[in-house]
C-alpha cells in the first residue's frame, strides 16, 4: 500500500465522507453515491452531536448518553415498564436493564410493582432523579440551541421535516420493529 498523500493525512471526521464516497464509487461504479453520502452524513453528524452532548452535559453529571435517554423517557412519559422504556429510548431491553441497576443504585429511579400486573415492575424517577433530569435537560437544551444556531429558523424547520419524513418511511418502521 502506498504512503498516504498530504490530502489523506489532512482527513478529519467530516471530510472523510467525501473521500469515502469518491473512492467507493471508483471501486463500485454502480453504488448510489447520493444514498451513501446521506447515510454517512447523518451518521457522522448524529455521532458528533451525541458526543458533544454527552461530553459537555451528561458525563459531567456522571451519566452516559444511554443513561440520559432512560431518565429523559421516564421524565417525559413515565412511570413505565422497562420494555416500554426500551422502545421509547431506542435501546434493547438488556441495555435498559443494565442501566436501571446503575440509575437505581445512584438514586435516580425506583422500581415498583406495576398496578395492572403484580408480576411486572414499573420504573419511575425518584425525586432526586426528577431534579437531576430537569437540571440536565436545561443544560442539554442550551447545547441543542447552539447546534441549531448554525441554521436559519427555516432551515431548522426544513431539516426537521425531512428527518420526520425519513423516519415515517416503511424502512424506518421496519427497523424500529426489530428492536
């Protein structure tokens, strides 16, 4: 393999998309480069955004991104059974189960018998968990506003509408059912 060119050495997380699309197209000329660029861009943009939120807002509070998602779902929609938390957070039931143990140990949530079925449990935020997620979300939203500030209000609305359209597609519905 030849040594990297100066352009290859200057690649970063975002500029890699262009190089990946171009080189893949050279190797596989029939590849759909528009779809490839869309998916790579969505993936990389969402990873960058999540990394920023996790490192600036959630990790300083002792939470992972996944822990925040569980607490946020319970804050918005709880109390809920663990299976429902998994569905609404986009996580596996096993991941939620592991997180619940940590969040319960840390005093953020509580388990209680479900009213409709004594064999089931419901998860609910503790008062400390409610205070913590309320404070965390205020800081989280400041970062959201900073990210959204790169776009005009119309562009934010347009991008949101396009993402909602993408997620309303049959392929997205099928992917969500596999969780």
